[in-house]
C-alpha cells in the first residue's frame, strides 16, 4: 500500500499538534520557538504533499518562500531572546510578564 | 512497497523526534531532536519527489537555522536551566492540549481518508517532471519566471532581517547604564 495524500496530511497534523502542545506547555522561550518551527515545518509538509498529489510545483515554490521567511524570523526572534536575556537574565516566560495587563 | 516502508520509517522517526523536542528537559537535547526531525521530514520531501525542497530543508533548516539555535543556547548557557512542567497546573494544561491534539489528528485522518481526489492542474507527474529536466530545474524556472517579483522581495526581506538583527544585537539594553 503506497502512502496517499491522507497519510501525509495525518502525519502533518500530528507534527502540528505536537508543536502546538510544546508552545503552550513549555516555559523556556527557546523551546517554545523550536516548537513554532515544528509547526511551520508540519505546514510545509502538507504543502509539499498537496503539490505532489496535485501534480503541480507551485506548492514547492511556496515552501521555498516559507523557508526564507522562517530564516528571517529565526534570526530576529533569537536576537529578541538574546536582548531579553541580557536585560532580564532569564528566558522563562513566566517571569517575563511586563505586558501582562 | 519500498515507498511504503520508507514512508513508515520516516514518519515514525519524525513523530518520535518531534515528541523529543517537546518532552526533553535540556534545550540542547531538544535542539538536536529538532535537527533529526527536520532531516526525517526532508526524507519525506524526497519521497514526495520534491528534491529541491528536500535539499534546502537539510542545508537551510537543519543546517543554518539549527546552528543558530544551538549557538544561542550555548551562548546563553541554558544547559543547566531546568524547565519542568510544574504539577498540577502544567500537567492539566499538557493533558488538555494532548487530548485536543489527538482530536485534531483524528479529525484530519478521518476527513483525509474519505477518498478525496484532487484534480491534476498541469499534469506534472513524476515521469513528466523527469522528462522535463528534473524537479530542481522546473522549480527554478518557476522561481525566475512567474515568481520573480516575490523572489526579489524575499531577498529584500532577508536584508531587512539582517540589518534588524545587527541593530538589535548592538543596541544598548538600558540607556541609563551608559553612564
């Protein structure tokens, strides 16, 4: 039985759910960021699977742009985390709640 | 048959290492698990005949981006920081999220196995792609053809991110500290 679109979408949903759980459960800002990358990667997998089964390459081009944006996002996000760590000496999001109304 | 075996190995590897990212206590272990997970997904891309995306997944994602992550973890010396999921609040949250996640996956699996067939738009079956010069060539022709403007804008975005990162890293955190 060769894997069809449903297999890939289910796998993508699993990876997305694991990433979302990580974002909401963990307290370390870096691990939350890694979980976000996991979710992004799951959505890329769905895009490539659709692209393959639709027999069109536009989905893969979209994944290329998604990876470009992810690279920019990681660079800026890690710079923010470093800046926060420099001023507050912590990356635990429970201790970083100045924006908490 | 061999495609099915490869799919199951890669899928199980990707899911178990993804669980490792979320469950491991040490940030470095999480980062290395994420590298493995990204590599497994790259294998799935190759299985889906998306060779170009598989290659940049390994070089850009598992290579460049994850080096940045491990670099920052070591720079901040977070290896010793314990990040436990505190009972009982954290455990309740984890259980609720896990159940929601399982419900989401079951919903997708059920709707995806209804036998939906999506129409082929341009007829680029793997055989046709191979005849036209391969996946990388066709994706490149798309990137430098119809998608040229977004491609150039992506370059501008990377420059903006680069400048922003440098400004943020050089900025004094607290202006009063200068005195």
